[in-house]
C-alpha cells in the first residue's frame, strides 16, 4: 500500500475511469485545463456523440427495412438497444458534468480522506477492485467486438453474401466497400463498448465509495440524482437486450467465433446489471448497520450534550439509504433476479411466436 502514500485514496479509485471517459469523449477535461484544450475537447465530445447518433440512425433504418423478417430484426435489435442505452447514459454525463465534478470534489475532500491507518486497507481494496473491473470489462468489450467481425470477413472471403445490421446506400459485398463498412462497424462498436462499460463501472464505483464511506449521506443523494434515471433506462431495456441476444445465439454453432462473441456480450450485460444491484444492495446493508454501530459505541462515557446528538443521528438513520433506479426500482439482488426472469419470459414468448 506504500504506492498510494499521500494520495487521495477515495478519488484515486476513479481516476482510470475518468481518463478513459475523457479519451472517449464522454466527460469534459479537468477545470484546471487551459481554455483552448477545453474548447477542443468539447468539440471532440460533440463529434463523438454525433457519430454514435449517426450509427444508431443507420441501425434504425435497417430495422425498419427488414421489419417483416423477425430473424433479421432480432439480429439487429440487441446492438441497437445497447446503443440507445449508451446514448441515454452519455446524455446524463453531458447534461450534468458540474454535478459529477461536485461529487469528485467531495471525494477529494477531508471527509473522504481522513488519513487514518485503519481506513487504508478498505480504500486500497476499493481502488484495486475498481481498476481490475475497468480493465477486465474494457478488454472483454474489445475482444467481443473483434469476434463480431470475424464471421462477416470469413463469409466474404468465401464469396458469400454478407448483410450488415446497418443501412448503407451501396452494395457492401463489393471488395473495397466491404472492408470500409466492416472497419466502420468494428470501430463504432468497439468505441461503444469502451464507452458503455466505462460509464457503468464508473457509476458502480461511486456506489462502492458510498458503501466504503456510508456516513457521507449527502454523497448518496447526489449520485442518485444524477444517475438514477440512466440506471432505470438500462434496467428497462436490459431484459430485451438479454432476450434478443439469447434468441440470436440459439441457432448459432457452439464454439464458433460469433457464438463466443455473443456469449461474451451477454456476460458483459449481465455482469454490469449484477454490479449495479450488488453495490446498491451493499449500500443498503451497510446503511442498516449504522444504527447498530452507533448504539454499540461507548456512548455512556460521552457528555450528555453529545448523547443528544447521537439520539438525533440514530433517529435519522432509521430511514436507511436504499439506492433506486429512477427513484422507483431498488438496486438489490432481488431486482437482478427479476430482470433475468423477465428476460426469460420475453425469450419464451418470442420463441413460441416464431414456432407458431
């Protein structure tokens, strides 16, 4: 733990995420940057966002064109829904950067970095877990997106017709045009994967910090105010994403590159959902333990004045912190199970409809 000597340990758990978010054009530069850099980076953010919107529109046009063919619709829907989810979350980051900076400044403050030796193991563990999950999810996304393009390239080399899940105004099976489109698809989906996975892990580890320093009640309210609607949107469409992904893989050859890529994709979606629910559940659990911890302290040795403060504090924490998506759906393990059950229900409905 000597490597973190003198550092702001709470804030350090999110610095790798901020670096990726800024590199991908999701989050603005640090306010201390020069005005020229901030203006150029702001332009870069809007260019990147416009490219994501353009790719999404091309997917929507394609879905509209093949709407009569359920198989082709399912082939396109899982990625289209993922793009919509990413756009919604990115809007939250673009809409409320000042609120996010407010949270980050709180994490740099003395309340979150008291410098006590007994706090260091927990804070360093949070840093290590955050960095490990960020690297893991980013690498899985890159590998998954690479595997997605291997089958189209293989089919093209065999002179077979390849149909992309986006609309393009020319024949994509001509040699030069094919490689232009496949390169565009690979770059756009990889960029999406990095953006989406990093935003999710960033939000998750804000909840992890709430768990680590549960006494900072105000921090929880700010985090929920910014991201609760984005998490709710992800919950609402994740059932469909999982359903369409499962529907698409059912007819694939096991151990093929396409099958493995779809399994990795489903693992990413399920893991991100689970992390939201797990850390929300952990925050609620630690919050419920606050009253017990307050009662078990040596309050009988405190002056009467501070005992009164303690009573007020214990009355306040009777209303435990329970993170919610959209201020409606609790982030809990039960919610994760319900989403998976709902996905299976959707999948069964689609399979039965197709069989009939």
